[in-house]
C-alpha cells in the first residue's frame, strides 16, 4: 500500500509527527517482519529496491484528537479500501479490510471502554 517514499511526509503531517530512528536491530526486525507476510513480501521487496533500506529506518507517529466516537467516522472510501479492492480483484488478497465492517466497530468499542474508565 506504499504510495510514495516512506520517509517523505508533506509539511502539514511532518510538523505534527513524532519520528523515531530505528537502530540496526530494530530495522532488521521491521523488514524481516514485513517480508515474512507472503501477501505483501513482493511489494515490500519492490519498495526496498525502489527507495533503499534507509528509507524505512524511521517510524513516525502522529497525534490524533478524538472528542467523541463520531470523530471516528470517515467520509468517502479510505485509500486502504480502494487499494484492498485492487488486491482482491488481482487474487492477492482474499478480503478487503473495510472501515465500516472492521475498523469502526473496533474504534467504537475502544471509545466505549474509554468512556467507562472516565
């Protein structure tokens, strides 16, 4: 699902991210784990070939601001669903990960749990 160089983020995103460089052992584990997934191994190897190993040395996290469970709803079709549909059509994936079916119920459950704690 990589759609560009993995260590290149647009300014609005990069300004709000916490980025951590990986040491050699962590990078090796990250790449080995990604390559161990048969469904994406070829894509991972293509990305490494295209961008080089060093492009994967950084892990970035961005803060999200959720005020309520309705913040978890997304307009339109997420990119990962569109990508998944192509992979299912090509026979590489068996099922598309869907926001409404898979992600939103998890987000809603987590939100309910958080509300019970507060």
